C-alpha cells in the first residue's frame, strides 16, 4: 500500500466479519455478517456521510474555503466532521445534548472542534437523548449557523448522507459477502444508512429493515428520536421494522464483544439483536448483514460497560 494523501482517504472499505461463534452459540439457522465501521478514523459509520456532505458542498461552492461548519450531533457525525474539517481547513462547531456520553465531546475537542453542550429538556434523563432534547439542540444549531454565517452540514436533510451508504457501505457489503446477503438492518438515527442502503439493496432483492427502540426514553444514543417523516426514508423500499429494547441492545453489545471480540456501542447491540430476531423469524435460513455503527470506547462512562453491568 502507498501512503494516503490524508486520513480522509481511510474512510470506508471496512472489513465484513461473519459471526460464526454467535451463530453456533445461539443455534441460528442462517448467517450473520457484521460490517465493522467502528474501525474508521472517527470510530463510526458517520465518517462516510461527513466526508460526502462536506466534499459535495465544497464542489458546488456552497461551502467556501475557511468557512465555519456547524452541525447538530450525538457525537459520531460531529467526530467525522471534525476530522474532515481539520484536514480541509474549516472551523467546526459541534452542537450536542448534555445527555450524550462525555467521551464524544472530548474526542471532538481533541480534533479541534468547538463543542457546544445544550442542557436537556425538563424531565430528561442523563444518557438518554429524547426528541425534546434534540429539538433544543436543533434550535441552538440554527442560531449559531445564522450568527456565524456558517455552513450547516444538516445530516438529516443533505443528500450526501444516504448517498455515502448507497455508493459505499451497501456495495461493499454486497461484494464482500459474495452477493450472499439476503437482508440488511440498521438502527435509525438520521435514516441515512438504512435509506441509502435500501437504494442499492432493494433492486437486488435484499430486504431492508429499520431498527427502532421500544420507547422514547432509551439508552441507544444516536437515534430513536421518534422523529416523524425522516427525509432520508421518504420512498425507501423497506421490508419492515424491528423494535429493540435498550436492555436488549446492551446485552447484545456485550455478547458481540465477549463472543466475537467486536467492541461496539449500543446501536451495534441493537442491530445484532435485530439480525438475530430476523433469522429466528422472517429471514430464517438467510444471510443478514448489519453495521457496527460505532466503537464501545465512546461508552466507557455509561452503564453499557460500567462495573456490574458488563459482568
């Protein structure tokens, strides 16, 4: 391999791993494949979308050289944007709820980002970001964008988000699996991954399932905000939904770590739980793929890996 011109070029082309041990331990009929996007430079799948959004805006001139970039984030998109902006010379402001884990804010600051933490809505619990919390973050992100004449990355609306997965994540899974994948599932945040993947997979007959939490208050950071009419899911050809509890997500993240040595976060656990449920139900005998969305390192201060919870 020759040296890359920047770390941005290391985004994508992540490994796909078959979970033989989990399959055997649970007696599953079928195959489970995990796409290890937690191994990207920003430790999450959002690196792909961050790069696509910024490069597209620079290409059209919407984002000018040296202009400030602002984005609402749970931490993962913000980390990806912090990396891209550092390399391309844009000051970056990440606007995040205080309910997200502290590791995310620390990592973004280390990458040069300015991190604005927004207090949670009344009645919200630390470690669980609700739709009401996100609305407060959105309000602050809009204010900062206007006052600083900034470019808003807007992962919930910009086409670069789903396009990164339609052109990258899904085709990679398809080729790495030898065209064996029959189903794909992903926990819904902005809807970019599942919406983009469905564009590529559905015409090939691969059934795509959206994974959701069972209630509004849950520990699965980065999604499940109960937001209606997500732009990236409009017209998406989805085979159905899978509902996962916060406890199931945590238990399956720990199962993934202990059994397969894959250290993911809550959403990875939710995706694994959904894949297992699909193989025990409508996808029995098939090949289900999912993304390990981010690293367990981003949750060391939470109950996911806290003493007594990870035993």
